[in-house]
């Protein structure tokens, strides 16, 4: 609400009472884009990922395996390479070297980050940054979202 009104909202509340249990609080219906290796993000790799979801990091950001770099547009988690660099060749095409334009990243504050995370994710708070990550960093050790549902059922 504060973000939408740019800090100009005034709200008041009056406690009216308790209501019966309304059920589980719904989780986000989308998955996460997860970095699959250590390194600095590149504009080239982020440009290819823009269509897969909303990015939380821009170019030149230090990432590590298991760090959440965006919100996937589908309901599954996707491990992505955000440190891939463009291969340099001697031949240049006139249209190939056009400037890449990235959609502005969605910077999350602490409250938005806590609201965003799923059961298997964590918010990492340091003096210099706020990062989202998986509880289990290694891709091959992480259970898939659909596997958890099959085990419970």
C-alpha cells in the first residue's frame, strides 16, 4: 500500500474481534529462477531470461549457486545460468552488436522478500544486501516441487 501511494497513505484500524479459522494461507503460484553457478551476472545472459519471468538482480551482481535471481512465470523452479558471457568472434554482423535493453529489475525490500519466499527458501540479510536463496544450495540435492507433492500423497 505504501509503495502504491508513494508514502502518502494514512490508515487507521479498530479491532473488531476474532473470526473462525479460514484455512491455510495461500503460497505464491509461481516458481523461482535460481542461479546455477558462482560469478557475476551479465547483460547477455539476463537478456535471455527476461521472457522467463521477473528478475531481481541486474548485470554485474555477484551470485552463487542456489541464489534466487527472479520469479519464474510458471509454477516450477528453474535453474538458470546468469553468468554466461557472449562468445567473441572476429566476424561481426551489423545488427548483432545493437545495445541490449533490460527491463528494470524488481528490487524487493525486507517485507516483500519475506512474503515472497516459499517453504524451501530463505531470506539472507547482510549489511550491504538482501538476497533470497534456497535452503539447499546444490541443485542436485534439492527436491523438486512436484516430488514433494507425490511424497505427501
